[in-house]
C-alpha cells in the first residue's frame, strides 16, 4: 500500500488509493484468467483437430464400409477411449475457465465503474483538478481506463 501511495503522491487519499490498488489487483486477476482460458481453449482445439484427423485417417477411412466395424475398432482400443475422455475433460475445463473469466471481468468492471461514478466524492477540491494525472497513469501503467465507464 505504501508503494502505491508513493506512485500517486498527494493526488489520492488513503481510501482512494486502496480502491485503486484493489482495481489493479482485480485487473491482474482478470488478465491471468483470460490468458489461462485462451491457452486451454487453443490446446483443446488443437488436440481435438489432431485426434479427429487421426480417427479419420486410421478408423473411418479403412473401415468406412460399415458403421459397426468403425464403432468396433474405435471402442476396442483403450487409446481412443482414453483420448476421448481427455478431450471431454478439456472441453469441460474450457467451459469452467470461461465462466471464471467472465466472473472476474464482471467484478473488475463493476469496481472500475464504481470508481468512475464516485470520482466526484473521491477527488475533492484541488485533487479534482489533478485527477487526470491518476487516470493517465492507470491507463499507461496498468491499461485501466477510468475516463469512461464503457468497456
């Protein structure tokens, strides 16, 4: 907290500084969740693509004369069932991580909007004239836009 207070000097009081610090933490948590979701999503898509290519080349192609033969070959290999279960788990993980990412984004956006709405209460008198310095620093250092409430 003291390091944060030193970043803005006398432009913010202690409560405003704490709110801005909490906003930065939520932004960082949201960014981490977004990156993790993206990595899992791409891993799932690539793994699914390669597995479908493998199934098409080695199961569907040679045994396309009969659905029963294709199904029998697919189910008889524990490798196929194992990879299918892994892919199902990856799709489930992608969905869960997406929901967590959305939740963190809502929390971050709600706090950001609250700071924007309460800006008249947070910066009084002389500090109001210098608040744009805080806004610019937040935008430059942490990519947090406090000038407008829209995403």
